[in-house]
């Protein structure tokens, strides 16, 4: 579980002798704190979404079972069916809100802006120092190109994962197969496009910029 960071988090004495960093180093450090906090928000949304998908799957399976076991079309069963449909629609709307936040409001779009910022810093450094880059690293050992490459790994992972979320959103309310429901639940929970090495990449970024002590 990641610990919360802020832009004012300073590097330890072992990572930088002077905590009042400025320029590109300050911007990169702020960007890494933003990456961290966006991932925390993502995980919170993912947990909420999993609970909603669980509800949707249970509703669909129970509705299918009830329809198969019922041999009458009494008014009471019709009312119950209408109530179930309304509840299902409500849960689907909540899940759509979660995915929308992941895509635009809270997460992926902001990650893409961070990626653009990192590339802009790289372009500035190329202009200032030429293709060989700066002689002295901004933090410990990483070049600006390494920050760009690592940020690209993070951005690509979440772009792919949110596409999977959108597919689950479209399909989960239509499934009446318990095995398929389990697949949707598993995909949402385990996030196959955000494997361990993606999280390790963020930890490496936080270590390099002094947000984590070495």
C-alpha cells in the first residue's frame, strides 16, 4: 500500500544536500508526487468499483435463477422483477461514474498531462545540453530520459487497464453465466495491465527523487 505524499515532501539528507530544489528537478519531483497520489486515487476507485461489480453480478445471477424457477407471471413477481431492474440500473450507473472518473476526471487524463510535462522537460534539456544531456544528474543517478521512459511505462499501463475497465462496464450487466461473471470480477480486481513491475517502477521513481529514503 502506498503512503500519501505531497509536493512539499523533501528529500532526505542522503539524497540531496539542499532540499530547496528548483527548476527541472523541482518539476520532476512534483510530477512523481502527482503520479503517486493519482495511483492512490485509482486504487480507491478500483476498490469501490469491485464492490459494485460484485453487486451487479449477484443481481444478474439471482434474477436469472428466479426467472427459471418461477412458473407463474403473477403481479407480485412482476413487481419484484421491476424492482430488481431498477436496482441493477442504479448499480450500473454507479459503475459508469467510477469508470468515467478513472478515464477523465481523476486519473488517466491527468497521467497523460504528466507524461506531456516529462517530455517537455526532456525537450528543454536537449535544447540546453544537446543530445548527450546534462553531465550531472538532477538527483542520484537517473538521466531525464530515464524519467521519461519510466513515466511512459506507467501511463501506458493505466491507458490499457482503463480500456479493460470499459469493456467490463459494457458487458458485466448482460452476463447470466456465473463463470463469465467470475472472469469480470477477477479482471477488475487483479488489474492485469498493472502488474507488479509497474508499481515497482513508481517506487523506483519515488526513491530516485527523494520521496522514499534510500
